[in-house]
């Protein structure tokens, strides 16, 4: 049974599509990136070229010095929080400084219409 769980975890880790599956990602030190999706968080080491391709793809909007949100997955930006699901549960939201909220809303609205 443990092997099945390990195999499932490995297949998610190896097969997720960043633009399709990820809500947001945070860039750490030494090329370590933490990807956050619907039901998982994955830390993965990637190359500078891979990171730059995600950032320049147009799918992600920078919300802080090390955090990028998937514009296509954002449902709302209110009271300093970016929500990715209807319930706006704590695990599916991230904080954006209120002073940056207006600029982030403008960037996101350029990508798609959403509730604000």
C-alpha cells in the first residue's frame, strides 16, 4: 500500500503542468521553487531558464519579490488576499500587501476578467 502512495506522489511530482495546475509559486534560494496547487505543495529545483520561461510566459503575475500567481486561476483579490477557490480557504489564498493590491488587480485584469 505504501508503494502505491509513493508512486502516486511521484507521478504528481513529475507530471504536473505549471501553467495548468499551479495556483502560485514562490522562488527560494539556489533555484528551489515551491509550487502550490489545488491539493499539493511541491518544492522542486529548476534552472534559471525554466524559471524565466514561467515568468515571461504571460500566465503568471508578480505579487511580491518572490511570489508569482497564475492569473488564470485567481478568483478574487479583496482585503489584501488573493483567493483561488470559492471558499477562499487559508490554504488556497495568499497575502498581497494592501499598498500593492491595486497594481496587482490591474495586472490580473489585463489577463482576464474576475470578481473583485
